C-alpha cells in the first residue's frame, strides 16, 4: 500500500443560521491508505477507473451493511493486482464477502449491488484527492 492521500469532501452548505444565511460547513480532511499503483481519481462524471477512493473513504449503503461501519475503508473492497485497479468484492468475490452464513444470498446481493453501486456509471464521488509524498517517512 502506498502513502495515504488526503481526501476532502466537496464543501457543502450548512443549515441556515439565525440571520438567514447559509455558510459552508467546516472542511473535513481524511487520510486514506491506497495502493501505490492505483490510478488517480478521475473527474466527477468521468468513467469509473477503479481508483478506489470512494470505497476507501467510506462505504456505500451496501458496504455499510457489510462492513458494519459508516466511515473508513469498505471491507468488501478488493485490490486486483493484475489490472492494478480496485474492484467491489460484492461483484467479484461475492461468496467470500458474504461468508458461509450468507453465501446462499449471493445471486440476490449481486443483483442488488449492480443497482445500488450503479456499476458502469461515471464517477459520482465529489471527493478532492491530494496525493501523499509517495512513501517517504
Ligand atoms: S466511483 Fe470514482 S472514486 Fe469511486 S472507484 Fe470509481 S473512479 Fe474511483
Ligand atoms: S461499491 Fe462495493 S467495495 Fe465499494 S463501498 Fe460499496 S460495497 Fe464496498
């Protein structure tokens, strides 16, 4: 794994204050650990290239159920060394991700995953990424 880049969610408007104005919420910066060979995150709306940034920053709704957490890397995320991309393990490694107890549900979960993850659609992650120093220190 490479040195972690920092991820900044796009600023979002906060709730209206008593004076009726909306102000941007404080910026949140998160350090993620990403494979050194992972491709750089493309622009919003560009084809997904498997950079993994979104799933390393926080799980999608399905990933929250699988990982039992709302922040941090999704447990279902898999690194594909041959292609040097991240893949969603729900789609590529379904039975392992579900474990023996839920293995029977693999076909159903795969169908849902295709819908929830919006596979094949452009990148929908509004995160800003700043690469680290490449492993020094
Ligand atoms: S949706 Fe975007 S951030 Fe997520 S893996 Fe694809 S390209 Fe990367
Ligand atoms: S797309 Fe797959 S790997 Fe990414 S957060 Fe969702 S369940 Fe996890």
